[in-house]
C-alpha cells in the first residue's frame, strides 16, 4: 500500500507485530507476521503467507456472516501483512472487572456471534476476553490468528469452552451468569439441539483432559498460542 503513515506499535506478539497506521484519511491496523530465523527461509515465507491468507479469508467470511470484526482493507502477501479496520474500544476485561449490568446482554451477543461463525464453518480458536472488543454497543471479535475453516463440532465446542474457562478463572463470581447468557445467545441462532450437541462435546473434551490449565486459562494442547499475535 502506498502513502501509509506509521503511527506506532500497538502490540508485539510471538508471531506478529501490530501497528496503527494512517492511510488516505483512515486509521488502520497493520498485522505483519515477522520472519522467524529458526525456520528455513522458504518454509518461513510459506508459513507466514499461508497463515496470512487463511486469517484474511476467515475475517472476510465472518464479516459476511454478520459477525462484528475488523474489516479487511488490504492483504500484502509480500510482507505477510493484513491491513484492517482500526476499532475504537476496550476489550471485555474492564467490563467484567466492573461487574457491569450490561454483561449478560454482551454475553448473549458473543454467543450469537459464535453461532454465526460456526454455522458458516468457522472456528475462532482463541475466544478469550482479551480478544473480544466492546465497540459502542457491540462486541467485536479480534485476533483471528488461530482461526480456521471447519464443520467439526469439536472445533466449535473449543470456542465456547475457552471463553467459559477464561471467565471462570478470572471472574468466578459472575461466570455462571455469563455462561448462561452466552449459551442463550448461541441457542437463539444455532438452536437448542445444536447447543446440546456442543455442550456434550465440551463435556467430552474436559473428561479426557485435553486441556491443561496454565495461568488461569485453558489452552488447547494441540494449538500453539503463537498462532495468534
């Protein structure tokens, strides 16, 4: 992209650097996957390019499904970068801390959005409060670095499981109410039968101890957290 003004780093993660930029009067976020010196250069380029393409495609599909998330403006495969809409807001954690009365409504919205993702064959892969941004009266999903396309109910169950465990670990006093609202929102879009199937899969996942508690959050053993930011 031409005429991009760099306004500074937002976040440096294990896999990518996020910068706020100005382009033609619009504030954007550039997410650039950085080269890894431990990988062979050709393999490194292939990995960064394929992950960038997948993430952009997922975000575009999610937007088409009516899920609030940053709009993809441009994809630069040469630099493994996605330029996306800059969202003004705060992640979900401060609201959870404040025990705000709007939390149940927001949780229903999150559940409804998850159902729309799943019905579109998408899983997010890292549904934790820090990846949910409150923008006005909406909750937008951000960081699709671990996302993908799948109709596998287990992938979908993981999304709900991670959110439930994240809230339970950080805010156990309100977790039951938040979880109940989340599931109400999910069922309102996907239906009660689908919710029951997802709940059964969550119970199965937990029973076989696929997830290990680390730092208060349940993380999938077979997915690398480095796949996000």
